């Protein structure tokens, strides 16, 4: 890849493919969201701890915040931080009234690679950032509206430790060791593995294969096929939560009994609303399975590929929201909410520069600014308020940190789509990579309407799909 333009063209094509899968599976994701708690997760900008895949949550179902080292200003004036949590709390209040929202603040560590750069790989300092958030968030919200946890991710294998009030911990790696698990299929009971999925829609969407077939190989379809992955997340959440509600003992027809027994030794002692036990059990089970997949995948890699997986190998900085479909270790992810975005962007730039010393790139440093909107934009003022002016405000921070040595892609997306729509806000900036501009023909009060915007979005999507096929 010789130019920033080439990079972003390929990057946008991959995004279109993932967004199309999300669109086809919208009903599946909607079913998952109806059963899962509304969740806010605060993480580091480190691309190795990216996304919701290790938790078993489809894109669009978790609200993420990302700052360097998960450091944030906890002052009440930090609008973006508290508003992110408030939205989840109000969402839960009206849509899952018996189930509170969930907040998790994560640190991360690595046994073989680099730890958290922002904390100079000091795990004790990284934990302090997590504990500070937990304490302040617990003081701010009632237990009936928000359940607060801490967490720790091992970026080598994506295993997670959940940290509950009272010092209780459930560590995926402990479970793997205690139960002597070697492969993802080991997590499940043979009855579940050898039979086809009973739900007709799920079975159709996964090609009528058994779970055992989907676990075959070092890169099993269970995880590598996006559509299959989404359907199994929804199916397993439903099976675990409904079975747990009816008869906890019946879970042992799905999950290996010794694994369940080991988890419940701790989980039964954790004070939490009864409606959260099933979803949190599901999250733990999924993470065990995902960590085993990563362990086996790592064992198949060359020493060079393993080093690139364990250490930083991000290729660009993504600033804003809506990046959940990106693969792990693809991007350093900076979201609003730290209280000083310049600090996060500065750390992100340092990470990219270090990566480029090891993995040469011919083009400039890369930054993608994306604004995620939740509703329709009916007028040009809507677009300017929600997208145009916000891009300019965020780009000012990029200007300050990166200067001229940067190529910038600017776009917006809808929260339920994750499809990036490129827009060009500044026509005469040589740093802006012009892949497309969905508002080029309607960028004024006289020309703009929601209908015309939808038409331009459909044209962009059709052109991208045509180019992919070509």
C-alpha cells in the first residue's frame, strides 16, 4: 500500500462489508440487545483491547469510552464522560426496567508483550485509574440503576478478569487452568456440541452446522465468520439466561458442569441483582471460549507474527465513535471523554510513531475522525450541529498534536449501522484524504434534506459495493 488514499480506500471497503452484515443481522442484534443489560465500558486507547468481541456482545450493544491508560477527569464538568453513562442508565430505566445498566472500567496487562504504555507498563498504576472511576461512579448512581465493576484484560490472549465489589474476582485464565481447558469446544457439553441448533432462524444463518463443526480448525468459523459469530452470541445469551431462570441445573446440558461449579463458587457470593447473573455468566463463558481460541491461534503463528500480535501494531488513530467493527490491533482508539483529548492524541501519536519504526509505511501518519449520530438529520442545521462543526472542533485537536505530517479521513456513521460515510468539511486542506464526499452536492441550507442525504448515502454504498465486486 503506497499512499494514504490506497489505505483508506481498502479500509472503507472492509467497513462496507461488515456494515452490510450488521444490516442483514439487525433483527438478531435487536433480540440480543433486548436480553442483555445496557452496558458502558471504559478502556484504554490501546488497539489490542479493542471491541466487544471478547465479551460476546455484538457491535452497537456496548457504549465504549477510550482514553489513554483509561485516565479520565472525574469532575462533573466532564460532560462527555458522564453523559455516556447517563445515556445507558436512562436507556435501562425505560427499556430494561428490571435490569440495571452495567458499567465496567478496564485496565490491561501483557505477560509477553508490552503493558499499558500510558502507565509505563505499571499494572498497579493502571489499576488505580480503574479504582478511581469505580469509586466515583458508585457514589454518583444508585445500585438499582447502575451495577459497577472493574476489569483487567490480558492483551496476549484477550482473557478478562471481572472485579466485583467486596474484592471478588472471576479470572478467565484461572478457570482455564483449573478445568484444564485446551480448546474452545472444551467449554461446552457434548450434548450441545453434537446437535444442530434447535432455533430455525439461527440454524439457517449458520448454515445448519452443529457447534462442534463450527469449532473446527485453528481459526474456527464460530469466531471468524461475522454472521455466524453474531447469531451464536444471540443464541447463547438466550439459552444461558432463559435456562438459568428456569432451572440452573439444566445449564449443565450446555456448559461443562465443572466449569459452572467453579464459576458459581465465586459468583454466588457476589451481591448483584438477580437479573444480571445470567448475562454476566454468559459473558464469562464467552470470554473463556474466546481466550482459548486466541491461545490456539497464537500457537500457530510464526515468531514474527506472534510478536506483532502481542505488541502494538496499530496502523492508524481513530478519533471519535463508531469503530467497533475494526479488527483487534488495527487502530489506536481515542474517544471524547478524558477531559483533555490532546493528551490521548499525543499518546496515540507516540504509539503510531513507534509502530512505524518496526513496520514501515510509505505514507503519512493516519487519523480517522468519525462522528456517530443516533437519529435522523432532517435539515442542514442538524448536519452542521451533529457532524460538520464537531469534526472541525475535533480536527483542531488533531492539528495541535499532528501538525502537517498526517493524512486525515473525516466521516460520520449511524449508531445502528457502523457504516462510515466520508465527508469533506475543509476543501483546501492538503491533509484531507478525499475518498468520497456524500454531502458534496447538498452542502447548503437550500439543497439539504433528509431525503437527499439518504439518496447520497445509498449512492456511496452502491459505488463501494460495485468497486469491491469489480
